[in-house]
C-alpha cells in the first residue's frame, strides 16, 4: 500500500499538496479544544507526524490564514453511521470528520495512508514509522470509511494495546458492556439466595438446582430489574447490558417455564420472554442475550424486542472450510436465518483458535475474509471474534491484522493482507513464512473435521501434524531465522511461530512414549528420558514466558505449570510391563471416539496424563472386562492400574473393580475388590490408583470394572453417559 501511495504522488498531472516540506510544517491543526476526542485525534496526528518528519503542527482553535488540517466531530446519521469517518481536501484545507470515535479512527487512517506507518502487533516496537523529510498528498485524496459491523471485537493479545484498537477502530467489550456474557449467577448469586429461595432457580431433573434461573418466577424478574437499575446508575456510559444464561445446561422445567418452552420449541422461549420483559422496563437501553446450547434455536412464535440483540455462537462448526458451505456449520446457518426472522439485531460469536491447545498450528488462513463476507451478507450487526484473548495463540499477529481490516471492509483480499503483513512484519523472511502458512494449509486432510476448536495435536499426527510435515515446517522456520539473523526483533517474531511446533512436538511425545518420537528411549536395559525432549522443553518454557504465552489452553496451565507437569512425567519414568507378554482379550470394546493407541494402550508402558486425550482408553456406558492369558504361567508380583477422575468430561472412577487371577486357567482367586457407593462432588482432575498383590505364578489375570449406572445429580446431563478411563494395566 505504501508503494502504491508513492506511485500515486508522482503520477503525471496530479496536483499535490505539501503538508510538511523538508522538516517544516506548512499546515496547522484546527479543532474544538474542548472536545476530548478531537484533542486525542490531533495528538495522534502530531505524534506520528513528528516521529516521521521531526516536526509537528501547531494546534489552533480559530480560523487563521494558514492552511489547516481541520478535525470535526459530526452527528451520527445515515451519512455518517456510528464510528465512520472521511478525509478530503476542500480548497487548501484537509478535513477529517467522524461520528462517535470516527474522527480518532480517521486520524489513524491519516497515519496509515499519508505517513505510510503500519502497526503490525502490540507495542510500539511492532509499529513501523517511515522516516520522511516531507509529507505530500494528492489534492484529490479522499477516504470515506464506515465499519461493516457496529460491534467489532478481535479477541487476541492486541486487546491489551489501546493504540492498536484505536488504530484499526476496534471495540473492547469491557468498555461497551455494563454486564457481559453468562450472568445469571451475577444477578442472583446462588451462594446468597439458593438456601432461602430455591424457587428462584431451575427445577431440573426433578429438583431445584442452581444451574439456571426460574424465568417464570416473578421475584426473579423483580430482582433482575433492580439489579440492572443499580448497575446502570453505577455505569451510565455502558452501551449494552447482557441477560444470558449460565454456561451450562439445566434450564427450568417447572410447569410455567415449560408452558412457554413447549410453545416456543425449547428453552429459548422462556429466555426471550424474560429478556423482553426486562428490556421493556428500560426502553432507552440496549440489551444482549446469548443463543447458545439449549437456547441456540430461535423461538417458534416470539419476536425479540427491538432493544435486544441476540448473540449467536457457531461453536459446533469445524474450521477447515468456510462457514457458508462447511457441513458442520449447517445448523449454525439455519439458526442464523431463523434468528434473523425473529430479531432486528443479531451478532455472531465466532471462534478462531484451538481452545484446548492455543499454540497448536491451526491453519484457518484463507477462510477469514470469506467468513466475514458471509456474515456481512447475512446482515449480522456485530462480531465477537474469539482467539486466545490475552494469551498468545497460533498466528495471533497475522489473524488480528487481517480481521482488523476485514471488520471494516470485507471486500479486501485476504491474500493481499497476508502478503503485506508477512513481508512487513517478518522482513526478508516474509516469503518463507508465507510458504510455511501454505504448507500447513495444503497438508490438511480432505475431511472437514480436520480443524476442531477442541482438537488435539495427536488427532492430526498422521496428516498435517505428522512427523514428516513437522520436519518440513521446522526447516522453513529455520530458513526464516537465518534470513533474519542479527536482527533481534525479527528473530523474536519468527521464534514465536516456532513455539507452536515445539509445543506440538512435546505433546505428541507424550503420546508416543517409548516409541519413535516419544519421551523415552532405552539405554543399557533401562528407560531414560531423551535429552532432546528435555532440551526442547527448557527452551520452550523459557521462550513462551518471554513471548506472551500466559496459558497454554483456555483456563489451562501456565508455562511454569507446564514445566512442572513434565518434571512429574520425567520422574515417573517408564517400567517394563509383563502384561505386554500376555494375550489380551476384551469382552466389551472401548469407546472408538478415543482410540489412543488401540488395545495396546493398556500394555505399552506409557502412562496416561491428566488430559484424557492422551493414552487413555474409555468405556462409555459399558464395563471394562479384560483377560490376560499367558502362554505359560508367569511370576507376577503386583498388578497396578489407574482410572481417571474428570467430572467436567463425565469421566468417573468405576463403581466396582474386581481383579482375579488363576494359576491353572480354571480356578480363580480374588485379589482385589473395591466398591464405591456414590460419587462425591469433585471437579478435580486426578488419577486414582488401585494395586493388587499377586506374588505368585499366574496363567490368567481377569480385570473387571463396572461404571456407575447413571451420572451423579451434581453432574447430570440428559444425553451424556458416564465413562470410565484406564491408561495402563501394569504387571510387575
């Protein structure tokens, strides 16, 4: 774009206007000095003009003879929708006009288009400001910009840099919302009200529970109105107010809520009925609610009040394809169409990272422009584009840059924006980084489910994250590092990309265990940790902390906590497992959704860790019934096994465990019997170990574990079944 600007300024026959000539300002800035937004815009123009040319413009309040850059704040109307702006000359004067914060955004557009500066990422160190002796602009220079979406949130670490948000005209929900997101528990905290007033909360699974609110209860309505009345007094500047269910299922099934829900097709009925009632009490305020989980579908008959915006999530869509034709997004497309027929205002909550593994390569590049173009065509009014928030996630810099442009103009070529970014941000290494992005994208498997926001690096170990592909990506980034050698800033930018490859290598090493690419190797008859794994871990943790990685997953561990996890893995090590010498038979197959390393998972000497995705076999709704048959009787001292407790994912220790052994294959002796009567409420993720002494020769060992028949009330789900998970059955 900068090159295009230079071409334009020398085009034959163009009249040009010189704002700064060889370090001398020919212009002044004229504006209302009692308007804080205008003063901030003036300060932006002056700061960057001085950084570029060494001089600044005088600031004046009144007309004088000298030509001026005139800043004006105009009313929000059809010509100037909120936050829109224009830049043009009228005679000798340059006018920058804007509605809302538009004049500030126009000032930064001046910085981009007139000075040629670029802000690549957070911080001034990632801002390019060319050194110029003069500023020359075409007399017919003209810009008019209005945002595609009235709410524009790009939720990456750029949120921490207010200059970045202003530079690209982005929003921050913390400023816009007086109350945001899932907030039923804020309105009526169960710790305060549930004991005395259980009727305020959902009748769910036959009893009152603090999962959601009872939206037909008149006292709940009165509390909610009082809650917002007080909040609005405390924060009169807020634009939006959320009324949205908690982030869980459990909507009320009392006769009054159910009467509405049956008529309207689901829990969205009682929600919208309730939200409309509250919104009617504040007709001059704007409310939002969430179409999510049980409320994702539009009501059959009810219309949403005109001062309520519905925020619809596309959480179930895989991310390889465009949402306009991605098969897994078909439900979202239908829901969006239905909500548009029932609501005047619809926002979309979109997802742009792998929330279970922020750093894992997640090749969504090539879909961003098409997705936002689709949402614009569907007349979506606002977008919340969720990356890793304050923590760095794969390609956060590039993704934020592209999205920041597209939420204003969805017709810009994503490929053009990508080229501009990689060449500007990575310097000489830009073409190599582009090759890296293309290699990742081209290696995705044909199935649309290749990119899940809740995926795992081991899911793709046979396709785009295979060892061979990982080597290809590493070679490209090594070339990029060499090209930027000697420039610490550019080296750091490339190294940040390498974090994703290191993380993937480490996570996959947990899965491979003692096999090639795994953590352990055999030396002198003993299992030891590969030095390459230890070295990569040390470097990864050190660099992650330097380069903006706060947590490795949504609500996950920090780099230091990750290092501590690994120290536990190293300390536990591996040991030989005599069970691998026996023929193993399973009466009930394991859950195919979590295949791990197949049946060998239980005897490969690789333990499971606290993530059920790694090295655990699951049985869902069925027992684990396994027999080990040795060809000849084998001396076994002890049998040890662990089950995973992970209530969040409906994985619990078995109700009953029975271990028996036979010396002759016919007569069995019970070695361990354990029975649990009920499951205590506990969301801690942990391994629960069981150990049975044998100290004898055995021919057959039988391991039997029975899950509870149903989920506990405190983790009830109408469609989920209980699972048990076992990682290894050790025989020493």
